[in-house]
C-alpha cells in the first residue's frame, strides 16, 4: 500500500469519527437522524469522508473507493431528501434508514480493506483484494447490514408516524 498523505490521514480521522458516531447513534437511537447531535456528527463526518475520498488518487485512477464515495454521497442526498420532505410519502422513514445505514456499510468496506491491507505494519494480514479473508469480511459486513436494516425497519414499523 502507498504511504498515507496528509489528506489521507485527515480522511481516515474523519472516517473513524463517523464510524464511532454512527455506531453510537444506532445503538442509542436505533436510527441515524438529523435530529440528534450524534446523527449530525455522523452525517457531517460522512460527507467530509466521502468528499475527501474523491480527492485521493494513490493508484492514479478512479477506483473502488471512489465508487463507494459516490454511492455514499448519493445515499446521503437520498436520506436527507427522505428526512426533510415527504417525497417518499409513508416510506420516507424507511428510505432514510436504508440510505443512512447504507452509508455506514460504505464506510466499513474501505475501513476493513485498508485495515487488513496496512496492518500490522510491514506484514499486513492480506495483500490482495481477492484474498479469501477479505472476501469473507465483505460477506460478514453485508449480512450484518441486512440484519441491522431488518431490525431497524421492524423498529420503525412499531413507531408512531411523525
């Protein structure tokens, strides 16, 4: 892996703050929302993380991390429209939950990838995107996301309309 630049370190710090605040928000409030301070922190740091990801070109070309950043920005925009308008009608809260929780999945994929490909320093756990360990991690993340969004949808269904 290439050395990290100052932008890379800032991007990583914002991503870590986003992951912590997003996990905290889901654990405490069961959904990510613009109405909570931790939700606001999560959404702001997610926006910054996705934006900075688009400016990092360590391999010299548009890559999977850039695609995830674009998906993150689309999910943030969709979730914010769902949270602030009635465009999606009675489905707005579900669209918001799916969009905002999707951004958490989009954070986890590069976090796991970079973590396993950079650590421990000098002898990383994986050296290729095709490594079975990495592929298993992606599958586990997908299963956790599907389980989490299912629980969120069930919780939202049981809440009074707002």
